[in-house]
C-alpha cells in the first residue's frame, strides 16, 4: 500500500522531440591539432569538438585522436574519442610536435576560480604554473583571445582579464563597460607574458583608450605585435563587427614605445607573421558603415621601412564564377604556409552561397579555391600544421565529416586532396538540396532550397507536396551556406521545404553586393525575399497554399516586414529576437551604429550623434512597426532574457501590439540566453515549440480548422 497519490505515468515524448534527440547529439567539430610523424605522410590528428548532453543541458567537450598515413588516405586505427576535462582552454604547440602549452581554469570550492598555465608532453603535465594572483579569467574568444610561444619557446604570451584592486565604498559602483553580446561583464583584456623556465608572470600595463588582444611575438622576440581597438568614447559591441576603430600595434615587451603600424583610417585586425617574423600580414576594411563587409589583406616588412603593401585587394563586383572577395573574421593560426619559394595564406571564406577553403598567393594575390566542387557542400579549415590541413565538410543533409590532406604548393599553384577520416555513424537519413539563382532579378541574389526525400504523406506535415518555409538570414550582412544547420535539417525531416534566402547585401558576393543594401533595408531585402518565395511557390515543387516564414535578428526584422506588407500570404511566422523598431533599438543595443549604418545615415564612432526627430522618422519608415497595423498572421516570438544585441523589449512590443489587436500571437522568454538563443535546453525546447507552432497552422490545408496541439502531442511517424 502507498500513501498519497500514485506517481503519474511519464509522458511519452512527441515525435518532434524524438527526432530532435536523434540528431542533436551528433558532435560538432571546431579545431584540430596535427602532430606529423617522422615517417613521411603519417600524422596524428587530434580533433576537438562538442556534443550536446540533453539530460544535463550542457555541451561536453570531446577530442578524437586519429592516426593517418599516406597523407590521409589510410586511417591506421579507429578514432579514439575521450572527454576533455572542464576548464581546458587555448593551447599552442611546440615545434617538436610532442609538447604544448595550455591555459587551464579550475573551479575550486574554497578559493573560487583558479587559473594555470600548463606544459604538456606526450599526455602528461610536466609543469603547472598558477597565475590566479596575476589576473582574472583568460580571454579565449576569436577577437581578443590568443596564445603564442616565443621563437626560443621559453615564453608564452596570452590575453586575460585585468585584475582590479578590491574596491569598497563608492568606487565599487563606477560604471565599467564591456564589449557587448557574448562579452557580458568581462573585464579589460591585458597581455600577459609567462616565462616557462622561471615561472615569472608579467602583465603589461594598461594602454590609454585602447583594448588589446591577438598578441604575437615580434622579430627576435624583442617586441609584441597585437590588435588594438579604441575604447573612447565608448566600447561598441565587437561580435561580428570588424568595422571598429582598430589597428595593429607594436610595443616592447614591457608595453612601452607603443606605435600604430597600420593605416589609422582603416579598421585592421588579425596580425600574423611569417616563419622568420620578417613580414606582418593582416586584414583590414573601412571603419564604420556596414558591420561586416569585404576585407583585404595587406603586409608590412618589419625589417626596414614599415611600408604597407597590398596582398589581396577588395573585390567590388565579381562575376558569377570569380573569387567574390574576402569575408572572414581572422586569418587562421598557422594560416601562412611556406614551402621552398612558395608562400600562401590559407583561409576559410564565404564564396557566394557556400563556404570553402581558399589559398591566397602572397606574391601575386592569386586565389585558388581548394574545394571547388559545389556539389560537395561547404568546407571549413579547422587546423593547419605546416602543409597539413584538417577540415570539416558538411552539406544541408550531411553533418560534419572530418577530412585531412596535404597542400601541394608552388610559387604559382596550390592544390590539396582531402580524405575523410571521421564521419558520424550511423549517418542520418538524407534530404535533397540545391542552390537557386535568379539572374532575371539580380546576379547576386541566391537561395538554397532543401526538401524532404521521404514521400510527403509519411512526414508529420502530410499532404501531397511540402509546405514552403521561407527563411531569410540575419545580419543583414551574413549569409546561408550549403552546410549542415541542425534546425534546417530537422524541419525538412518534419516535412517542410526550407528556402534559405541570400538576399542582396549578403556576404560572399563582393563589396558592391554589401553596399547595395545600405539605405535600403526594409525595402530591397524584403522584396528580394518575397520574390524568391514567389518564384519557388509557383514552381510546382511545393504546396502553394501552405507558405510560412521564420527568421532571427535581421531575419526576424524581415519576417515582421513580410507579414505586415503581405498579410494574406503567410500562414504562420516565427520571429527570434527580431529588430522591430530601428529607432528604439538604436538607444539600447550594444551596436547602436547598426541602425544608422543600414539606413544609410552616417554614425561617427568617435563622437556618437544625437537622434533627432528627423533621424527617428527615417528609421521608422524602414522598421517593421511601420506596417504592424496590417499584420494578422499567427506569430510566435522567441526572445532571450540577456540579449544585448537586440534587447528583448523589441519583440515584446511587437507581441503586446499584436495581442491588443486580437492577432494569435505567442511569446517565449528564455532565461540566461543572449541573442543566439543557443543554450542546450533553449535549443531543444525552442525547436519543439516552433515546430509544433508551424504544424498547428501550416500542416493543414487552407480552409480547414487546425486543432490545438500541445508539446507532447504526436502527428504520426516520420518517414525515412
């Protein structure tokens, strides 16, 4: 006999939840270390990545060790995968390929967080230097974070948060800005030098009005070369924003004698040196304006007069098969590859509607696409060591597969044969995809159409043809590529045809392509998306009576615009952290210049302007709120409580307004999530919510009454 009520039976997960769990636990790879053997063509490849733990709501770090021969053609043993201990951070290899230095963070129950510089050799720690008293947390991001060894391999330089003295009284309330989205409450970055022999720790002095990162040892290890971004009059959000007032600087090892090496009128970043540390290479682009535009690569000879020379210029208007210009955050670590008289820079670059690995000849500026076969999807380099390159390949229906190859370089040619060394097993069921072009409208307008391979009646959506789900990307200066996106793949498996739109203004189509959208947001991007949707809708491949829409950030901006301008076209809409009112977003976002830049209004980063009634009126006309009165499409708004880029009140105002007008609008708020809504639990429940919402309003034929569905309800089996 039991007391009280009996335990309720556990509710069976929905078909959508089961589908998510079956795919979301596949690993995602981010970097690789390559340890060449003394035997030619043989190497040990250590691939790092993460996997979602759906039970613990966390991402667990994994490494897979793979030994290959014949330049990757032969895998000598099955990959051995193990979990990385928490707190393992950036690392740098010694030249012998057997040792490395790693940054380590430890959570101590009594002392709080502790920080260490560790030297590893053949799988064991040979030295551990505690640096907790010298600074706070390590910077490990792609902008400030770095770790580098001196030429004699006796010192290591890295970047960490500056330690402030304990403050009491009024001083503890002094405002200290951070770098916005993904950098919440991080302290000022500082360069740290650790002597691996003496264990001496030296934190460089703070520079006036300058935050520093991406440090390198200069020629003869007598100086430091690093990226610096201006902090006065304010610190603007840095994530995805390489247009800040920034440059490449040099100082001595104490931080004295600071000098700017690059053009003060350009935003420069990602300093990299050749093997002899005689030449500095870096990326630059205009200051201000669109947040992500076409970049260029320049060089500076460090042995004499510091003259800036062009390596790879801007590309204004590329042809359909031409190199479309440089669209990257940074040059990879070890990305400058030299053999004999050949010197090339290896990068991962957006190339129209795909991502590929390209080699750039530093002498001629010639660019070679190392993975030119469009049908293979997209490629990303995740590790370079000498001429060895580790890469991941994926496509809309194929998750990441690890490849490795050896570059063949001459002074005029570059090539590589990649070989698969690690793939998901078992492989998930396939889907169909292809890239669409629209030459009658624009040579730089493209889309990627992904469709189910299963017979439509066997999917959750049912019907004879798949509904069309239109998906414009964020940015607006971002892009979709022919690679694996979890949500997109899953929605296609549910039974939707997914249309990923690269409207004009997307990256990967030249500098002119970016600039074509400036001053025309809320117009050109809206009409490009609608045009593409209509072209596919009338193609006969999809159900023309079942068209829905979803997007995040600027994609949410476009979603709101489209349901306001075409209120009878879309049967449902999902908006993730959308920009709704560019004028109000200007006042709260970590990137206030975004609104004015996209509207074609100058924003001086060194002297932020006041927002006049005239400016606000111009921004209002470009904002979705200007057409909100026409909206009647059922909508789901998904928001992050900690969003710094598009504060959640933007989406809440949309929700409140539509709710007051009687529109079927719903809202979700995800705690402890920023703009990307990328927490493990958020991703899981977010996918289930948006999918059930779309099924409720789109899965049924036009004119029928859609029954109310709950997260635990099922819609039948998912076809294979």
